[in-house]
C-alpha cells in the first residue's frame, strides 16, 4: 500500500466498502492541487480536483468548519465555501486570516500564499478502487 494512504478503523466506508476506510492526504496525491491568495484580511483557498469524479469527496468532507479547524492556529474565521463550476474546485474565503492583511501584517506570509499548501495536509476518504490505482502507481515508481 502506498505511504500516501492510511487505513483508519471504524464502520463501513462512505463508498460501501468493508470496515476500515482509506483516507488520502490531499497534498500527497496527484488528484488535487491548491491555490491561495489574500483579500484584505481574508484568505482565499481553492482546492481543485483534477478529475470531476473526485469533486464529491471534497464537497462532502471539506467543510468551512473543517478548514477553520485545520488552519485554526493561523486564522480566526469565519469561513465560507463556494463552488467553482467547470473547474472541479471548491473555493474557501476565510476571514481574520492574515494578521490585519497586506502592509499591516507582521506575519512571514502576509498574503497567505502558503495556506493552500497547508490546506492540502487534510485527508479525504477515497474509494478502494482509487486506492488500488495509487498503490500500483507508487509500486511502479519504486
């Protein structure tokens, strides 16, 4: 199994698989990428699925509350989530995220360019069929 997939215990997975769902680290995957920028003291983070069939995983599991929890050490929230039709993406607008924003921020990353990469540290469940494909890709590279 690829090091990008982690087995977690519990009930049947969302895809009707046997107990023990598989999760995928977004950033360790070829399936997703992110972009982030600033809007005043707010950060915008887009998580983009490379294929339309991966978007429902994001839609179900990446909520505004989850993003604020994940980035809670840096942001105060609140957060809103918007769909980007045709782009297979979710865009998050997170308030109180940049230490005042722009020129007044004393942060190392005042425009929040790193927030997209940080957001990719979250995980989403993946279907076992996709997990098998990813494991096969990792094996071929070794």
